[in-house]
C-alpha cells in the first residue's frame, strides 16, 4: 500500500474533511442554553409583563437564537467543519428563517386588518 493510503476512507490525504469533536461540555452548554431560551419565552407568555407585540417579537428573537444554538452545539456547524460549507448553510438557514418569520407576521397582520368584521348578532339573521 502506498504511503498516502489510497482507497482508505479514514486517510483521505488532502481530501480529508475535518469534523469538529464534540465534548460533553459542549453538549451541556447547548442544553443549558436551550433550556434558558425556552424558559424565558414561556415565562413571558405565562406572566404577561409586556404588551403582546413586544412579547411576540421577543419570542421570535429567542426562537432564532435557539435555532443557532442547536446548529452550533448539536449539529457542530462551525467555520472549520466541512471546509466552511456548514457555516454557509448556517447563514442560509438564518436568512430563510428571517424571511419565513417576517412573511408569516406580514400575512397574519394583513389578514387581521383586512378581514370583514363580524357583528355579534349575526346568529339572529334569518
């Protein structure tokens, strides 16, 4: 066998993709951050310390941050992983999530403002 180990999937030479090694510490940090990023929006909804619009905006921000936490700590997407393609997919995911959240809010807002008002006594119409 040659010194560059042709054909061995574990020794790919310069084609070898370096995967980040996760430690228990990384998983614990990811878990703790996930719990915090879930508990705060839950507390905001249950206690209602802010107006509804502000609460919704904060919850969406926490959701985006939680997606990033999951991608970094559990899916190990870093600039070093897979030659930078993981980071590119992370950025693409963030852009798609922002577009989806903004579009969903825009649609729900316009549906709410453009729906015909229903009178309370519609059930009395013959």
